[in-house]
């Protein structure tokens, strides 16, 4: 329910140009320049189309260092949409994770969660803590009909609390649509049950709401108790069970920022002193006041049915069409992206030779579409220097909200179909340069053998030189 008012030109380099570009990028899609990218499905973070109202709000930003009126408009939006009194802006989601780790995680602590996200885990590790993931039995199955693969397993939760004791558990973290395992939501019933256990043991429940509107939409669509509830009602109901909320504002809220919010003044006071140390004063927290304004409007807009469903419905279409074509993807469709299952796509590539990274490079070579590796390359080595094989080998094709049209998706499906038919041409990768932390951002890889050239030659034989 929107129309396009501003457009940005994109370029489709031909296959030979794409081969040069991906070589220059060390076979890492993060290192491509956007002028070499046709459809950018790397991420939905900070890449969503903004609304006219968000743009208009940016024009009335109040650039005060302290006491900015823009902050108070954000605070009002948080109170109305999420029901929290105490709000801190931060420059993006990982800044919130850093502050939470600084304030709550002590060396030797554990943080329990439904599933980790790369930056949430990195900050907990750096603070000397350990992440323990308590997902359910089929969370890691790529082919499934379980509507709530993001649920936290209550049996595993009870065991973990018995093993570590509540005093060693910094907090319990629920990620609303689990990014790394296919954007899978949790149910409201599960959140209620997890909260009841958290209360019983006096463990704070932290909610990562980066994709809160999509998780609320899935609850409405998939959980019978909420079939008649509106998105704002579901969001407020979820927040009843949350001690500390944080989010990357770059996703559901379609702005470039983040925030922490709570109704617990003691928690707020524990985090607040660190805000000016790492981010900025309490009324801008490292964000531009223009983005504070845009986030305030984005928070309200994300509760509209047509906005909460916009990306999720496209993803469902994308996933179902690929299933029809026999291309292996994560099912059921989740939030944020369509995820290709690289293990089923490329059984010939051993996990230690990075099938998801190879597939992400191959997708770019055949389409100019930029996706992101979410597999072993996205997992750092252990203390002994061994690769830690990821639970899943996925290529994420993110659909930023209100950005693409169905014809973009049909184009991508068409190229993926061709690639799947030629999948035996795709080979392995190895690291050429490897950073010690979050290596997927800057690491450079190289193909083992000349498979990239063979793939491009086969593509050109079918499509000619123009594409
Ligand atoms: C679930 C989740 N949490 C936290 C983050 C980190 O947010 P940011 O990229 O704004 O630092 C992300 C980013 O993708 C995310 O998906």
C-alpha cells in the first residue's frame, strides 16, 4: 500500500564485469561497490525505502546537543507504540548490545537466548560472558512447517537455569525473528512462558525488537489466539513480558539508529552512565537528530498492517516460487529475507570450504543480485584457531521494506533457477585474508580451481554478452 515517489538508478554489469568485480571483492559480497550491484539484497538494515512523512520529519529536526525536541518526539513514539517510559537512543542495534553487555555481563556469566546474532554474541564474548542458545528441536531444519521456529525451548531453559544458577545468568534474550536461522519468529505464548520462568528466577528478559513488526505480523497470521488482534495490540501485548527492549532502528523502523527502552528505572540507571561514554548525550545517543525524527515516525508507521506485512508478504511469495521451482530454501518463509539453503544447493562443497559463501558469489555472478553469506564464514574461529562449522549454511537474499517490485523478484527467481540447473559448476572457496573477529565483513576469499570462470562461460553461452 504505497507508491514510488523517488527512484535511484541501478546498473546491471554484464557477466564478465561481474567476474572482475567479485574477484576485486575477494569473493566477499560485502566488499562489492554498489555500482557493480544490480539488486542489493545484502541486508534490510538501513536500506528500507523511507516514507514521505519520515523525510518531512527530518526537516524539522532540532539539532541541540542536550534537550533536543527531536528526542522528546521519539520518547512519545516509544511510549505510545511500545509502552516504555525510559528511552535511550543509540547509534544502531549493536551499540545497544554493547551497552547491555557493559552493564550486565560479568566474566564467567552466561546469556541465554533463542538464537544469537553476530554482534550480540561478539559483545557478550568481549565482556567475558558466554552465549547459550536454547532453540527448539526443529529450529535448524531448513525444510519445516513449524510456524514458530524462533521459540525458546522451555525444557532446555529449565536445565540451563539449574546448571548455571540464576546468579550467573546476566539476562535472557529473545530475538524477534531469529536473523541467522532464516528470520523465524517466536509465538506470544512462548514469550509468556519464557517470561514466567524469568520472573520466577529474577532474571531480566531482554527483547531484541529489530524486526518487531514482522514478528507481530507472524503472530497475527499464525497464532490463532491473535488472528483478530491488530499489530499495535500484539506489540503492546508482547511488551508486557519485557524488562529491557532494544532494537536496531534500521529495520522495522526504517531509519538509521537504534534504541533501548524500559519501564524499570533501576535497569535504566545501570545503563545510562555508559551512554555518553560510548554513544553521546542522552537525547541523541550518537544518532543524527534527523534520524531520531525519522525513527520516531518509522516506529509509528511500522505498526500499520500494510507496513508490517510489506516485506513479509514479498518474502513469502519469493520463497514459495522457489519451492515451486525446486530450489532449496528455508521454509516456512520468515522475516527479513528469502534464505537459500547452500547445503542442499551445493552438496558437492564441504562445509569447511564455505558453501554459503561460494553460493553467494555464484548468485552475484549470474544475476548481479547481492546476497549475504550466513554460514561458517559468519562464524569466527575458536580459541584454538579451528573453524567452527555453522549450524546452517544460508545465503540471505534480504528484501528491504517497500524497496523492490515483484518484477525484481521474478528476475531473481529466473536467474536462481538457471543457477540451480548449473549448480554442479560451482566449487569451493578458501580464505586468502582473514580478520580475527567478525571475519565475514572484511575477509577475502579465493576460489579453489577455476569454477567462477566456467560458471561465467556457461552463463554467457546461454544469455550472450549483454547480460
Ligand atoms: C536481530 C538483530 N539484532 C541486532 C542487530 C544489530 O543491529 P545494527 O546492524 O543496527 O547494529 C541486527 C542487525 O542486523 C539484527 O538483525
